[in-house]
C-alpha cells in the first residue's frame, strides 16, 4: 500500500474545514491502495516524510508567508530528505484573510528544492469556507491521492 502524508497547520475553524475537505477527498472510497496519514506540522518527522509516497501540505498565510509551524517542518526535514524524495507528488492548500501569494510561493520554492512534483493546482482561499471551497479541497485531496496510487 502506498502512503499519502498530509502535513498541516490548522489553528482556525476555517483551516480545520479545509483539512477535513482535503482528507475526505484523499480518503474517497473509490481510491484504492492509498493510506492517508494526517500529521500536524509540528509533529511530522523525517521518518514520516521518507515513508510517504506523496504529500499534501496545508497552511495558513501569516504575514505574507507560510505558517511558522510548516516552516519548522520544512527546516527539520529538508536536508535529511533532500535526495530521497525527488519525483514524489505533492499538493498544497493555503488559507489567508486577504492574501496567499507569499505563502504559496514559499512552499513552492521548498517543494521545488526537494524535487517534488506538483500533482494538482494549488488551492488558495481567502475569506470564509463555503460549499465551493470544500468541493475544491475534496478535489485536491482526491487528485493527489489518485496520483499517489499510481492510477493516473
């Protein structure tokens, strides 16, 4: 079985809703052969990253950057995982009150440095979570999970 690691920082009700939508999509019953593991950014470790076949990253946009928790995750795993994860797929969702560009850009730079391959368009959300946003989160989770499964 292949593993999709979901590394997230979800301190608010809005980011929690996004996480739940992404996890629902990643765990869609029609997707076979993928175990989904959700781990808070401050708890994710090098062994978690090395054991995974693909990744979903979720963060708040804080002062034009990813959350400190997700930054800490990348600081911890970047060099130990550098040559081992190249070519693995990833997806990203970011929630901000008014801007997500800096947070998205910073995660993309790190993912590119690790050699990860973007499996789906970034989900950038400002403001409240509605049914349309939840559907986009579901699609993001499902797309990355199907990519990890090898069905695409």
